């Protein structure tokens, strides 16, 4: 699974990042040609001068996270890349656990990878701290990945640049949307949600349907006055409350996470706190969504809950399709419900070279290869990624990766209409990993119903913005 690092992942990795960290990478040096032995005039004519030996092959490292599907995909990509050229070899440093801490530890130790996955929340901090390779000139000179409109714009430029310079290229796009068990909805007499953003459920409709689909042990639904909230047999919806799905709700309500003009955190504004409260209320007030504690007690994954009737609708990232499609029963996908306007979050990790690499040209060649159709199409086919390359969103391009049995009917509308037109990218400013620690208590308090979003966030956001201002000066 390519799940971008969650807020909790970001919180753990903060202390060892800094400008001026010495970087190093291991690559064999070019060999010297041996000196020719002197010859005498009486000797036979000298043989033609031999060409100098070819420079040694560069071996670079590539560090990243990912579930088995991505691990396997990266290995296939390396094999393909190495079959196409002989100048660069790639060593894959698969790091599925505690990635941010291990990455920063390697930087602090002076042994960072040559290339790596960079989380969206860390990217500007690492660029500011001079850790990432500036690929601006290489990208602009490239006739393929540097071509106009090769990527979805302006989103690609916005997420991959810092102060006008490119420090990586996005791996793909991912976005949260609805997954549902069509059999469960049909049994309850509920009309299937649409993949067309113009037909998205409004929030009241969505809540009413979630109440109808939430059934207790006595067969009462959550809209019934006799509903037993402590003995639920089927939950109507699950909406995770980490940054990506929560950001989608905030955007739909006309709010934002970060003010793009000032760089300040604005989740204390009414549009944001109202949206977050509505999401939290699904569990704490309306009892149509299981709490984290209930989910842990059930001991089931989301797909297990969907297929066995414990859950009717799940909000999850597009990457989840890579395992959701395997569920028993008919899986459907749709756009998120809207509060004021249709919206979802666009996010994904970025592929970057490290500035300290001794073979920056080799690092660029690999980063470039990861931005070609071969690599992205491979993961789109299995439901893990959504494309960031425009050619893959044309009718012909869609045929190259939309896979029957993986992508439900109408999924291409989510990709071409919903994500590209209503997707909002969450750009985290420099210093975000530290700032995230400050505001985390507010999320925890509201999640368990100890405070409202309107009360919990303002004081902590004010404190967080002071730190962001200090970080901006670095």
C-alpha cells in the first residue's frame, strides 16, 4: 500500500533535520587507464592507441516505504531500468516501518540514500534544509518529462517546487473517495452513490443514509429513537480522521488547512472547525461510524468489515482499491459527499535525489525513469495509484491501465473529473513535522468527545503559527 505518511508518522521524525548536514553516497570511482610502457625505435610499429576504459558503472541507492505490492513493483522497475541502460545500477532500500526516523537517521549519520521517497509533509522542510537535489535544469531540458502539460498542472509544479526550484517529481496522485458494498446498500433499499462529482450526495443526505444503514442488534437503525448505540451490528460509514481525509472535508466546506498566501495554519477558522466537527460527530454524536476503539475491538480490516456486512460505506484513499477490489460481494466506488462544494484531497509521496549524492546525474536518471509511463502504469493497473501524467487520462491512456475486476464501473470519472477538477493539494510549509506535534492534542480531544473543534483548535493553532513563523526565518 502506498499510504502517504500519516500525521503520527510525521510526529516521530523531527529532531535530526538541519541545514548543513553532511551527505555522502557510495559509488565506485572511475578507474584510471594504466600508463603505456615506453617503446624503442627499433621495435615493431606501435599498435593503435587503445581507447581509455569506460568510466565505472554508478550504483545508487533508493529508499522508500510500501507494502508488498509496491516492494515488488519497485523491483520490477529496477529490472526494467537496468535493462534499458548499463550506466546506472539501483539498490532498493525497502523500509516499510518507521521510515521518517530511519531516513533522517541516515542523513544525520552522513550515509543518506542517493534517491528516496519524500513524504508530502516533509518535502518543503527538507528542501529548505538543503537536503534535496535541485533538478530544475535537468527537468526543463528533458523532452519527455519536461514537456508542457506532461503532468497535471499547476498541481505538479506546486507540490514539487520550493522557491521556484524543482526538488523532486511526484510519484502519482492519490485521493480519498467512497467505497461501498453494493449488496448491503441494495438490501437496505439505498440508491448507490455516484462517481460523478456533479451528483455527489450533500451532507444531510449522506448523514441520513448513514443513519439508515447503521443497524443495532434489534434491527433498529440510528435514526430510530430506540436505537441501541452500544450494540451495533452494521455501521453505516467509516471516515478516518487523519490529515488526508480530514483535509478533504475541510475543503468541501470552503475551508483550508494552510493559507496558501501566508503559509499559516488555518484549521481554527469556522469553515475548518465546522467540517471537522461534522466528521467527528459521525462517531461521537450520531453513532453511525465506529470509533477507533471499537474498530480495534472488532479486530477487522475495513475490507473485512465491508464484505461481511459490518460496514456499508468506507471513506478511504484511492490506494486502498489495491486490496478493496478483492472483497467478496460487489464493490462500488463514488465521490465523497459534499458540504458546500465537491472536494477531495490530492496527495502522494515525491521521488527526490539527495543533494549529497556523489553521482547526481545517475540520481536524476533514476528519478526521471520513475516519472515515465512504465512505472506509473504498473501501479495504476493494480488500483494502488492514480496517474499524474495527462497522457494516462486520455481515452487511450485510460485503456492502458483501467483494469476490469479491479476498477469498478465508472471509476474513470473519479480520475478524470473528480480528482483533476475538485482535488486540492495539501502543501505543508517548512517546519511542519515539528508543528504537527503542537496541534495533535486538539485532534485527540475532539476525537473522543472531550472538546469541540471550535474550542480545541484556536489556542493550539495560535501556538503552532508562532513556530511556523520562526521556521520561515530559517
